[in-house]
């Protein structure tokens, strides 16, 4: 057991998970938990992290300004899969190591993407509320079977989502920065038990134009922020369903609002937003929008897997640049 280093757990969901805390306590003696029930920021986050040699970070913003005031901090282990809230350049220049295992929550996120896809197609998002209000609505929807799915991003989560779609005999077209050659794609399909005849890599614009359902699985970066805006939305089908379980800023929400307002046969189902909590987001006022509160990885299994990866990352880490 390590008694010389102090570990600060900023993530609120990790901090209230007794199983993960028990595992962590078997490795480290000095542990500080975020028991406020909220995401720490600004001076609160600074004061919380100040005593720490190592930290477990969820969605908290780690900026260069913050790091400059944390001379003791040597390791940040990521609880979750996105690194967009960490200033990687500042961490590299200060020699702060990152513990990070990509894809640990892929099953949980992919399952919510499938859930949102089915909600979008079946138009059932308001049905429970309608019944409680005395309205017996029987609006028709569409089947998922045989549809063309466009995936933006074909990493861990995109690939897992593709496997969940196999029983529905969907054609999958995907865009990814990595170009897969024929042998790589064949090996991938063999490993994932995907039907290679139904899987094709395409240019970004072609994925947009072909998709009945467009599901976003890209990381947020300077390259992907607002990668979908008004111009791009002019190329999608008028009846498209857009699913986002990645990051909110990947799609321009103002442009999406205008698109959905003009195309009532289109639908969007999101778990992530440009500003969170999204309590005043105008998308929620649209009849063809459904949203959840950034909970794609919040399954018992997903939280545990992310937590174990974060604990491992306290000792298994490296410089990211």
C-alpha cells in the first residue's frame, strides 16, 4: 500500500461509489474524495487538488492556468474516455503524466446510442407523458431493420455500435480520420463478426448524404468542433435521425435547431451538449428532439470499468503530446 502519495478524486460519481473507493483504498492510504455532489471548478477545484500528488479527473476542466498553481501534482488519471477537458500541451510541458485507457465504456455508450436510435425512429419520446395527460397517441414510426447507418468516427465506440446493429441488417457507412485498407477492414470485420458486405468507409460528405441515421462518435478537438454546421446539414436527408453520444460542440446547435425547425420529419436525440447542464437549451422545445443528461456511460458496469481504469492509470501513465 502506498502511504507517501495523496490521491484526490475529483469525479463526483467515483467519489460516491463504495466499490471503487474500496479498491482504491487497498492501494493508497491518503485519499481525498469530492463529496460535494457537484462538479468542481475554479477556486474550489484548485483548493481540492492542491494537496494531491495524483488525481482522478472526470469532466473537470484542467487548464494551463490551473496546472501552473499545482506544483505538487504529477499524475492525472482520466475517469472516462474524452481528453478534451485536459490541456495536454500544458501537462506535457510541466511533465504531468496521464493515465488513460480508451474505450473502457464502449459497451455502455454504444447501448445508449442504440436506445436513442430506436427512440428517434419509433417517435416514442413523448408517449408516456401523452398517456398520463389522457391522450392515446398512435403516431407511426419506422423500423431500424435495413436502414443505412452513417457513423462519424469508427474507433472503440463506433465499432461496438456497429456490432450491436448486426441483427438489424443495416448497411453501415463510416467516416474516420484513419483510412482502413482492404486487409485491415477484413481483419476488423472478422474480429468483430461484422458482415463486410454491409460495411464501407466513405468520405465525410458521402456519409452525411447516404445516412438514414447519423450517429456521432468523434472525439472533440479543434478539427471536429462544429464539424457539422448549416452547410453540412443541407446535404443530409430531410428525414434523417441524428444521434450524438460523443461531445456537444461537434455539431453546431444553432444550425441544428434551424434544421429541425424546418424539417419536421427529421429527428435528433442527444446525450451531450455544448453547454452542460443543458437546462435552457432551446433544442428541448422542439417536437422532433429528445435529450438525455450526459449519462451514456452511467451504467453500473460502465462506471466500474471506468473506475478500475482510472485506478490503474495512477500507476500506469505517460506523457501525452
